[in-house]
C-alpha cells in the first residue's frame, strides 16, 4: 500500500488509517475512500511514469492504485485474472450522425485481441480484483457479499484464485447463468465458496450478511461498505477512458470524454470515475473539465433519478420493483448521496428507462450489427435520443456508453430477444 496515505469519509471528511479494515464511517454512516499521496507519487514517478501501457490489465495504472504492482511489497498481494483494459469501440448510430458527435461503447463483457478481459465477463471484476487483493494485504481471509448476481460471481472467482473464503448471498431469482456458475464454484471449492440463497432483493441479502456473516467473522464487502476498495477498482474505467490512445499516444496526452452514460445501480463506478479524474487533475494530466455524467436507471427502481428530478441531495428509499436489468434493481444505497453530487457537479443527468426500451435496444442492435448488449448496458443506449433532445450531447462530443457485462450472463432472456443468436 505504498501510496495509500489514509482513508477519508466521503461526506464528513474525517480521516482514518489506510490499513484499517473498516466499513462505513462511524460518525455519519457514509462510505469511506482511499486517499493517495499524489505528491509523493509524482515525486517518485514524474508526470505519469506510474502508467505502464504495455500491461494488459487494470494494474497498468501502478501507483495510482492502492497496491502498486511496480513495488515488490505491494505486488505480492495482487490477485489478477487479466481484468480491465477493455476497449472503447466506435458505436455507429443515427443519433450520433444527426448530432455530429462520436459514440463509443466501453465493452466490459467480451475479450478483444490486444486488450485485457474480465474473467467473469462483467465490470464487477475490476472492483473484486482490488477488494480481494487489499484483503490479502491486510490479512483478511473471509469476505461476504450480498449481490444481484455479478458481484457474487466475481467474488467467488477471485476468492478461489486468492485462496480465501467467500460467502455469496444472492436471490434465487438471480439470472441462471450467474447463479449456476457460483453454485458450481461452491461445489468444486466448498472450502472457499459458500452460496446462500435469500428470497427478495439485494437489500434482503445485505441484511443476511450483516446479521449472520459479519458476526461469524466475515468482512462485509457490499457496495460502498468496504473502505473504498471496489471504488478503486472501478475508477480504472475512467482512467482507461482518459489514457493516451491513437493520435494522443505519441505525446502521452490524457483526455476525458465529454459525456459518460453509465447504468447505475449502487453507483460505485460513478464515484470511482469521478475520483480518477480528480486525481489526474491533481497530477497535472488533465484540466478541471469533467465528463457530463449521465446515470441511467430502470423505471422499476429509480431512486437516483427520482431524487435528481426532485432536487433532493439524497434518495428517499422506496420498495424495489422488478426489471430485466437486474443490476439496476438497487432501491437504496448509502453511496447514492455521492452519486447525486457528482451528477450535479458535472452538469449531468439522472434518467430512468422502461424494460420495453431496454428490450428494443438489445433486439435492434443485434439485428443491425450483431452487438450483444447486457440489459444494463442497453439501458444507456436507450436514452440516447432523449440526451440529444435535451442537448446533453452536442456536436463534436465524445460520448461513452458503458456495457457492463456479457449478454450471455442473462440467458435465456437475452436469447429470446436475440432470436436465439447467442
């Protein structure tokens, strides 16, 4: 943990030791984040010498992460399965043509030649790779997570790789490929992975973790409950969007997109990317301009979109609904206050879409160009026309839509929409 200086509450700003295994801030019950000693990092590495572009995983960002793979003491704790370093692909679309901007898709669900690949085909691998690595660094060997599905799949994968124990608590309604994969890992590695099915949603699963697994000695790594580790993994999404590429590679010019359209359940990625851009500015690599952050939710469960529309600083919890975009079915989270702050600070937007709109994107995009969107990713493209109508996307903009997982993880629902194409 060479450049991790301390932990800080994201709301009250109280500070704690960087090596303290803690959950929420004891003073206000809000998430904490890892603070890095960026002055020391720049002194040791210069402008961006911590960046290793030849490395094909998220650890390419070295000392800008809590564990620096360039440091032998840190590197021995790192558990990697090749996660991160996914491409931003050109996304042809009539709305982009009409506006005169460039659409890209950050595809987290599929391997591409010359890039890294998330082993469980989901962006959750970024957060869990960091979480399990940090747990090893601090001597934690029992982790528990309540999950809509993909986070549990990912924790199970990395727990087996790290040789630690994981309790995965999920609903029996979880998408079958995900549930089956975790069940298989639990059967193959009963000393490493424990799967418990709890009826309801992630809220019910979280209660089970707090009431049963935490007293039994497991460390809770639910969204925003751990000390910023999942945020640190997810911030690499933003670092990859900004890192030098193409004609910017020769002079190592870092540049953020103009708009990021992100499917938002808990919102760890939103907070992580905002943190990444703040750190790049502090290092002198970018200026104070930020991407307009557009957070997309399901109309069935839209706490952030409702609070944004009402001008509220935080959400008002309401019962969750049902949506085919299961990763968006998060009715309340202690980190939503920070998501709302970031949306407003960047001049962004929170917006909700119907399941019918999600289905239309999945079906039409597959027919038009054989691109398979996850339901959560499809939700982002479903708002493109409204973003154009609201002038949230403008001529000359670079707009990045995040496809968070493989469509294969949502079978048979996606197979029906794709006409059996997968």
